[in-house]
C-alpha cells in the first residue's frame, strides 16, 4: 500500500513539470513525495481502495480456479448426501455446522428453497468446525445414512433449539426411530471420516473461514443469505443454461 501511494505521489509531483526525476536526489525525492501526500491526503485512501480491489479480484480469480478444479468433488461426490431432486438441473452445495447459529438461521430458507423447487439438488457438506460436539453431531448425521434417516436427522438437528452434542443427538435419534447401537458403530465407518476430511480439504482450497458457505454454480457465497437471494442465484444458473 505504501509503495502504491508513493508511486502515485511521485507521478503526481512530476506531472507538475517543475522538476524531473533525474534532477532530484533520493532525499529530495522523499521530501517531494511526503509534501505531495500532505497536500493530497486522498492519495492514501485511493491507494487503499485500489489495493483492496486488487485483493478482491485476486481472491475471486483464485476461487473460480478452485471451483473449476474441484467441480466433480463438490457436486458429484458419491460420499456426500443429497437433499432435493438427485437428478435436478441445478446443484447447490452447502457447507455447514450443526452448532452454527447462522446455519440454523438460514435452514428454514434452504428448506423452503428445496420445497419450492422440484428440480433442485442440494449437496450437503458436513463441516464441523465449532468443537468436538459439532464433530460428534456431524458423524452421527452421516452415520444415519445407513438407516435411511439422513434428511430427517439433518432437519431435526438444524431445528433443535439447544446445542448439538452427544445427549441431544441421542434424544433426536430415539425420536426418529434410529437404532442407537448401529448408529454408534456406523459413526466410525471410514466413509464418515472421509466425508469430513474432504470437506476440510475443499474449504481450505476455497479459502473459507466460517459457516455457512454456499456454492451456486460458479459463484462462491460465504455467509448467511436470504431466500430471495438464493432464488435469484438459482434462476441465474438456469438462465445461463
């Protein structure tokens, strides 16, 4: 940022035509730059804005490259649960944690989005980053696939008002008629650990740092969003063919 501001200041100072770079010593150049910045303090703000814009563009380019390179793993991983229409024409990927308040806040919107769109498939990526209780809940949810209960279990955990932990997971499992002994065995299945590990690798590559996070086609959308924005993003994907 300092270098960018100094470059701008030098260019501004030299455009006056009073001196040329060859006429100035290093010390004189420094003094000229400092005086130019004093006279034009907006240079610093412009430099900051330019730097931020460059960083945002770089991040966007990096995200696009990662999305393209990992498209198959993100959208077609056979070890990732799918909610909605498995053969839908639009795929959305969601990274979430059962103890994330923002994930729970957006759950109703995601649920409604799926319910209103019979041609939408949503890939669920368990990404437990809020402690061991979240890891336990994620492993239990993934293990419930063996009993055909994943979607029910996921919905119940997201709707639960307390913290997702071993006690609440057990209560919900019983309410859903899940065999607890089998669930605990299946929680240690290799595919359960593999799913979570893949989520960690993908989010690291995508430079994500919190839940929830969504992928709508070629767009990475970190953070909680409203139903209307979700619908608009799905419509954009369809319009683009």
